[in-house]
C-alpha cells in the first residue's frame, strides 16, 4: 500500500498511517520531523510537472522499514493536497498523468502482485501460462470502456483476439502482456485519481487551501514556465486558432491523452495552416504515449496524403469540440461548419484591420 497509495483502498491506508503516527494535516505541512515526507512529495510534483520522457517509477525510499513506508505514502498525500489546494485544472491533469504513468510502470514490473492489483480497477482478469510466459485476458466490457482513450492499432478491438467475451492482451511493440494490460489499467487509474481530486477540491474551503499557499505558488509558477517553454511557436497567429485546435494543442502539452480523431485533426489542421512537420511533431511531445519515431511516421503519412481536417460535425461526434453555445460568437454562426472557416474569418478580420495576413483557402 505504501508503494501504491493511489489504489482505491489507499484512502483507508493513509488514514491509518496518520493515526498510527499521530500526524495531523498541520504536522504534514510544517512539522520539522516530517521534512523528508514533504521533500519526497515535492519531488513527485516536480516530476509530474516537468516530465517529458516519462515519470521515474524508482524511489530511493526504503519500503522495508516503517519510516520508509510512512514517507512514501504520506508524500503522495502531501503532493495531492497541494494539487487540490491549487484549484488549478492544468496542474491537476499534469499531476494525475504523472502518477498514472508511475503506476503504469510499477504495475508492469510487479509480476507477483499484478493480478491482485488489476482487480482493483477491472472486473476480472485471467492469466494463461505457456512455457513460463504469462498472457492476460480481460473482460470485453472493460476493454471496450478503456481502449478508446488510447491511440494505436493495438487498442482497436478488431485487432485483439477475443474468446467467449474475453479479450487477449498479448505482447506487442516490445512490451509483455502484463505491461500492455498495465497500460490499459492506467486509464482507469487516471480516471479515479481525477475524480478523487475533483471531489476533494469541491469540499476544500479557502482557509484550508491557504495552508498550502507557498508550495502552491511555487509549483504553479513552475508549471506556467514549463508549459510556455513546451508550446511550439508557429508561423500562424495563435489568436486566430479555432478553439478545437487550441484545445488539442493545450491538452497534449499538459500530458492529456487526446483521442485518435483529435490527433488526426491536429496534424491535418497543421498541414492546412502550412505548419512544418517538425512543428507539428512538437505538439505531441508531451503525449502520454509519445514516441518520436512513431509520431514522425504518422504525421508524415498525413502530410503526404494531404488529409483534410475534420469538420465541426465530425469533431462534435468524436467529443473534440470544446465549445458550448454562447462560448464563442463566431462558432455560434450557422455558416461556421468547419474550423478552416473559423480561421479564414479571423484572418479576414485581421486583414481588414490592417494586419495584412494571408488568408487560408476555405475547405470545401
């Protein structure tokens, strides 16, 4: 439980650790003897904010000792309280992605406890041994619920062996069956962590949040600087970007897992906006499953084949339109049926105002 404090059973365990050691929230914030806990919590937060190549699952804490177990588990609680006290959705998404990535790695390595851990997040799991190699099968209902959140052909049901309502998570792309299953479970962990933190935020009053004012200010400042550094500069004027394109870029920069439609749209829209392939690849560098070679190949395919960006109707159907009626007057126009029309209208207005910007041809 100290290694996996994010488990659904973790809240009970954390309360037990606090009570056993006579620790209050105030102690967690300022007691000198808990500085190591806070330091470990700050490292967890820092890794989540800064991670570009993935969060390090390793820890130097000795989990065989009671002190080590207390430090590791309460560091998670301390980091989570800072995130909740920030009331910052971007920080929340970044931290959740970091902890979910850590869980993905740890689950994939934990041969002894994997089946037990998996059942905390999915309805059931079967392990089939063949010459000492384990292959895992999970219920189709769990796979269907979680797979749309992951990009790649492996995660399409049509590409998975299915038998009597069970889906085979066979090895792929250099990963074992256990690692592939852990990747799927990561989506449930991300969902659970997000819901738990949102619930804490809704219940947290201002006086309690103020106790974390200093660490919140430090980490939010760091996050702002990191996001600014990661955001690629393009030839397009950012104020002209349609909300759907802006949303896809922002989510990926925060480590949010954008679905397949959103990724194809981002790449094809970049092509239509005359961005380079290198610039477009830069948008994906913080994606949870980012691989430089795979991303470069897929974007090259879209550029070579001249994909046309999805229209508004398709984006709404695929949950990639972030705009509700009244949010953006331009999007509310009846004739606004495609993001390129949005971009063209913005550029025409800028041109009339003396900006002299080249107007992108409207898609048919």
